[in-house]
C-alpha cells in the first residue's frame, strides 16, 4: 500500500506537468522560435513561474516535443526517467492509480 504522501505527490505531479504543457502551448502561439522550448525558455518568456519547474520530489520536469505535441514528464519517486513510476501530463485516473500503488 502506498503512503498518502506518495499518492498525493503523484496527483500533484500530473497537475504540475499539465501546467507546463499549457505554458509550452502558450509559448508556441506567442513566441517566434523553432524547435522544442526548454523550461528555461518558458520561464524567460514569462509563460511559466520558475517555482513550477520542479516536480513534487524536487526534480526538474522534462519537456519533450513529439511532432506538434508537448509531453511533460516527471521521473517520479525514484528520480529515474523510463521507469515504472514516471508521471506524465496525459495520465488517466488509471495511470495515476497504477503509479500510486508503487511504493
């Protein structure tokens, strides 16, 4: 069983990732730049508060561009990307519950 704090962090990570995705969308529509913006680009352009660049575990989110889509990832509790506890902005409730069960 996962701790309540871990479960709450997973939910906060999804929300935080979605905030960054929204900032990246706004950046795309208002800034002249080709390629994928970085978190620093979003902060510098005042599309994202610098206090929102880290996940609930205190590590930077990762912003990935796939075609015209933005995907924002948290490395989760273990701090390693590409592991079972990663969190993303496009998570469903089932995805959240799956990660919450990992402890």
